[in-house]
C-alpha cells in the first residue's frame, strides 16, 4: 500500500519527527527484585475533550486495516491505543504522536510470501498481566506453510492474518492466559480452515504452536486437570478440537514463536533488528 501512510499523516497534520522513531509504543521501565512485581502507576494526566478523543479513534481506525494487512509491528501499539480511546488523556495523545512518528519513519512496510503447501499454521502466545486493569493479552500469527516435522526447521512464511487482543476475562495464572490465547486463535483458525478447504486446499489437523507446556498438556490431555477446573469452561472446547483432529497442539520454545512479538511493547533497538 505505497503512499497510504503518508496520506494519513497529512490528514492528521503530523509533522516529520526531528529524529527517527523506531519504537511505536514506549515499553514500561524494567525493574528487578521486589519492584519487578509492582504495577504501572495510574495515568493521572487530564482527560481529553470530545475532539481529542475523536482524533484518537480516527488514528486507530485509519491504521488498523494497514496494520493487519501490511505491518504486524504496530499491532500492539494499536491495541493499546484502542483500549484507551474511550477514556483518553493527554498521556494517550503523547503515545499517539509517538506512534505517528514511528509510522513516518517506517511508512512502507512489506510482507514477503513464499510458495508453500498451503497448510495453515498458527503460532499462539499470551502475555500475562501486561494490559491495563490486570488483564492479559493474546496474540496469534497465521501463515501458510507445510506440516511441521520433528527435528526439522519450520517453513515460515508471511502472515495472512494476525490476532492481538486483550483477553476479556482476568486470568488467574499464566497457563490460563495461554489457554485463552489458544482458544481465541483456534476459533479464528477454524474459519480459515473452512475457507482454504472451499478453495481446494485440504487441511490436515492444523498445527498450533504454544510456548507454554502446561496449556499444551491440558488441551492434549497429557496432564491431570485437577486444578484446571477453576479455569474458564469454554476453553476446554480445545480438547474437542484435538479429539476431532481439527487441531494439532504442539509445544515450541518462545524464541520459535512468531506471535510473541506482538504480545508486549519492545524498545526501538528490538524493532530495528
């Protein structure tokens, strides 16, 4: 979509940044020791008027389609802006201007696709208690490749869709947050499976990768679910999907999980890699 970003920046009269901005959303400061468990301080800056809130809403709407179609790096920033748009403050405006600076620095994102076996693959991940109000964030990366084989590298490809959303229910543990992410991604994957099959591309059980061994053990019924009874009931629909051979849940480390990138904010040096 060449020229789309610059057209939107002109629409909002946003000037070029004085220096390149490589970070779409400022990450929270890192603490170690006892302070590492403290929550972020509340935003006490003055609230915006209706005109300011409408501008934040317009920015989210303008770049949401572009982010899903062309630039996965802005998924987290858009999700944060969208979660604050109804009660936006001056701090939200500063964050939105930083986001626009990033878009001005990187106006033309490109996703590269390679020929594949047209087998849907899904990478699922969750970030526990990193959203506002003690919420967790679920993300997913959907791409077309081949069936993964043990001992061989996964054939990666450009994303055909992505998920980045705040989990509505408060998760009581990291395992429950990962289970919620698997549930949301599996729901989307089922629709994409049907679409691919209608287009003439038969699908084996869709491989869904997660970096949480507890969540994978629950859905594969390889660990006892004694304490998992306190988790949200609807998440256990995943066990039915595994039994019906719709999904193939697998554990892979976080470094091999493409969905991990959108779950949290990263410094500019990380985005430049």
